[in-house]
C-alpha cells in the first residue's frame, strides 16, 4: 500500500454493497510529479471516496511505461473496483503535444481509461487549485520553472519547459547551479567573493569547491542534487551578499517575464487577471522574491493580482475531474470543502 499524505490518514475505498449490486461509479483525479503522485476518487456528488499517495510518475524521470504503471496502480486502489466514470491526469513532464499523444496511447486497454480521459500538464491542476477565473495565468517555481495562461475563449499559452534549450532559467535546480557557478569563480579568483562558497561547503560537508566539481564531473553526485543549494541563495541575499541578491532579483525577473509573455500573447494586459503562483520557492513567500515580482507586475499589468496557492494541486485536479464529469457548482463547492478537510 502506498504511503498516506503526511499528517493525514489515507481514506480507504468504500466497500462494495453487501447485496452484490455494482458499486457506484467514481471520478478519479491524479496529480503526478517527479517525487510523488497523489490520486483521489470522488463520488459523482462530490464526496471524497478514497485518496492515496505513491511515488513519482513524471514520464521525464521515470519513463512512459513506468509512469503509467504507477498511475494505474494508484487508480486501482482509490477506485476500489468501482467503475470509473471520469479520469483526469495532470503530470509534470508533459509539455509537448507529442508527449501528450504518446501518454494517451500508453493508456490504451486500462479499464479506467477512455475517450473522455483527460491528460494534461500538472500546471492546470495547480491553476484550478488557485482560481476558477476563466482568464488566468499560473506560474510554478519549484525544482524548475514553468507557466501557462488561459483565456475565456479557450485560448491557451504554454511553454516547452525543456530547460536552457527552451529559454528557461531558475527554480531550485537553476538557482543551485548558479550558486555553484559563482562559488567556483570565487574559489579560483575569477569572480567576486560570495557567502555562497562557504555556505555550500558547510551544507554539503566538503573541504573545497573543487571537490564538489569533481564529484559532479565523475558522476558521484547528480547535478539535480544542486537544488538543495537554492535556500542558501536566499539566506545569502538576506545577509547582504551581492551575488545572492542578484540571483534572487533574476529569479523575480524570470517570473515577471513568464507572466508578461502569457498576458501579452493572450491580450490580457488590461484585465484584472489572477496570477497564480505555486511551487516550493514561491510558496516560501520570501519578500525578497515576492516584492520585486509585485513591482514588476504592477508596471506591466496594474490590474493583475497575485495569488499564492494554499491548496495542493490534487484539489484542482479533483475539481477539474468533477467538472469533466458534468458536476455543477453546488457539487464543486461541496467537493472543495471536503478536499480542504
């Protein structure tokens, strides 16, 4: 059995009726990322039937087949054998149309999958967790960065989110890599002194930056592990370190750039559009990051409002799944209340 959400007991599936009649149909939603996958089943009237948390299911990290197997097992657990009226899957790593098509094809033959099954990037679950406005922008800054925008007429703005080759910068991985870049230049004299150098060595319990460089070069440490250095950047900035401050400023500028691109492409600069923010770095609510974001947005879109998501993305995924099954506002309100409990 997969682990329950920390601090919350997993809800077991409701047993089938004792009289042998078929269990009532359920709606299933999944929010999957690189380290965890949340799945939930709800009745058609918005009651939470069961929820589970499993390991990661990002196709980028785990591969397509493994991702689908993880999701299939979780859906089997939360549905408890009941027929699945609607399944909505929101996963990180599904950024291109080809990736979405390949994932849908891999679902063929699963008992819960069908023509109505929704497969989309996890950004849209995060967006729905933060707002139900028809015109909106969502930006995530966690391990990486990504964004999307939607408009009431159905137009959608997306980004490839493939790292440096598609113009992306920041998130925990980007900030960590930049912290090391500056520490390396501090250590060998090419760059300015920075508090980051000593902080990195202390955190990783190393004697020199050269040691870390060699560990990465020879594969003894993965570059993805540099995300743990991101909090050091904000700490250094708070202590007045110029390098740390410059990286926080650049991250804020990147967030504003995502918002501007979405609003311009959707022609929403002059509308009161919510900008939904999520991901660990933004959820930390560090004023060194949020204040320049607020100033930058005020300059380009004075009517826009910032909203940091309080609810986990699975809440948005569940609401979208119910809506896909035809649920009305009363049911959606009931479900949101149940999901917040």
